[in-house]
């Protein structure tokens, strides 16, 4: 397992621009074959925009089942959990509607 620490990008993860940049850093780890621990310890805010851009957009290139096999979450507060879950739900609905 390999860890990806989101707190190195700040305590408040809020913009799509930051989400795209973090996704670019994260992708090589996800594609590397080891399970990736998405570590949110020390992160207070994960906005829906960041969650969509960084995480939910991964559904454009891989299935939810693949992401579940390749990643696991750690250290999420309730606010961040809700925003990430909502971003995935919206992205899944959008991809299914096509």
C-alpha cells in the first residue's frame, strides 16, 4: 500500500484548479498497481468542486469498482465524506445518463 497525503496541499481543499492539479499527482499512484490510501488527516474542508475534479472525474476513465479496489480513504471528517460522496453520486448519474 502507498499513501497519498492530501494535507500537503493545505487544510482547505476548495477549487477545481487545485483538484485537477492534485488528480494529476494522484493518477500515477493509482495506475501503479498498489492500493492507494487517500489520507485526509489534517484536512478540514473538501469542497464539492474539489472532490468532483480530483476524485469523481476518475470515473471518466475507470469504473467505480476499479476505484474501490485501487483506493481506500482515511481521515475524512463528516463534512468531507458528504461532499466526496455527493460528488461521486452526481458524476455516476451524469455518466449513466449518457
